[in-house]
C-alpha cells in the first residue's frame, strides 16, 4: 500500500488520528522484525505525540515489546527536561510514563549543567557506546527506527536551513546555536541515515507544498538531503498530501 515517489514512499491517511494509528502499526511491525534489542530515535511535535499515545493505548500496551526497545531522541531543545518545550517531556507524558518501560531503556539528550556543545558531545558518546563501534559501519544500523517531522521550511530534526550542521559528516550529534530562539541539539545526517527504517510523520495543509517538493525530488531543503541506508516512508494525512494521493485506512500496514 506504499506509493513510490521520487524520494521514498508515501502513505496517505484521512486525518491526524488515522496517521497516528498507521504510524503506530508501522512501529509495532518494525520492532517485531527481530527478537534483539531495538533502538528508536523519537521526534518532537504534536504529530508524533498522537503516535506515542497510540502506542501506549489499548491496542499496543500489552503487545508492544517494551522491554526490548531503547528510546533515543533525534533532536532536543536546549531546555531542562521538565520544561514545557522539551521533546523528552512530551514523549514521557504521552507514552513512556504510561508504558512498562525500564528507566535503563530511556536515553534523553542531556541538557542540564552542560553547554550545548558539551551536551552534543556527551550524547554522541552515549550513541557510540550503544552502537558498540567508534565509527558507523556500512550495513549495520545505528537506529532500527528513526521518526522525523517536516517543518514548513523543510527542516527535519533540528537540521535547519542555512546552518553549518547541514554539512557536518564527522559528528553524529551537533549543537545548533542559530535559527531558533533557543539552542538545539540534533542528530546529524550520518546518524539519521544509518537507520533501518526512517518514517516522516507529516500533518496539516501548511506542509502540502514542501511535502510535494520533497517527494518529487525537487527540493534542496534539509529534509530532502537524506541518503538513508534503509527504507524511507512518509506517512501523511490528506491535508498534507493533497487529495490526488491514494488513501489508506487507519489500519494500514507496512
């Protein structure tokens, strides 16, 4: 039910609630591909929040392999973990507090008593330890699943237009000091690309133009610069994808 495009595959759902159900279905299916530990990089924002709530809801709370999944973050605002704008806080409130997740399986980006650069360096060390290698190895995924959002300006994670981080191919994590009111910490392209599955969750009419350009392969926006080693899927609602796109129901499967 995936529709190939010039850049990844597209799944279109009727509305944000259906998008959350389809995204949760994919996450469940992908985590069940293996009996080994699974590493997931989470995204912030209102669209993934619904997906996290779906995973912690009645359909999955007793079926999802919570004890095998390790939760990481694709980016974070440089704010305390209890701050209203914290991506960690959002995921914790939407899913992690409600699910049987071991504290040892939750790996937030550190933002307390560190500078942004030191925060990025510390998270990179954590990722290298989790990966078990000092360098990324072709064919070996850093993340089993990476969830991403798509900004109206084409940014994803905190890979912001015009920022030097777009050209960083050395680090796995970097601080982004400009482009937003607060500093941010983000995974770089090499870290995101080293994912077995990458899923963009895209909702709302304001995303329609940038989504169309990215899918067509015509955009130079940050979200269009991925070179994933695994598969790439866009899960969008009708408002973001536009009416001509094929639709799937809320129980679409990968």
